[in-house]
């Protein structure tokens, strides 16, 4: 999947999800997804740091 397909798919998914939730529910869902993304980024960074330290 190229970058254009990825962003189009993401937009389609967001539109499909938004059709089933109220504005208040969407606000909470968006916050939860941001937190999930941030947490996954933190885990990936920590793994990369530990991996690079193990190679030294």
C-alpha cells in the first residue's frame, strides 16, 4: 500500500467510524486513539533504545 492509499484508507475509516458516534463520543474516541498512538511510540522508542544498548 502506498502513501496515498494509506491516507485514503485512513480517511475512509474515520468517516465510517464518525457516522456511528455522537460528537461527544468521537471526542473521547479520538483522545483514546491519540493516547494509544503515543503509548505505542513510547514503547517503540524504548525498545529501540534497549536494542541499541545491547549492541554496544
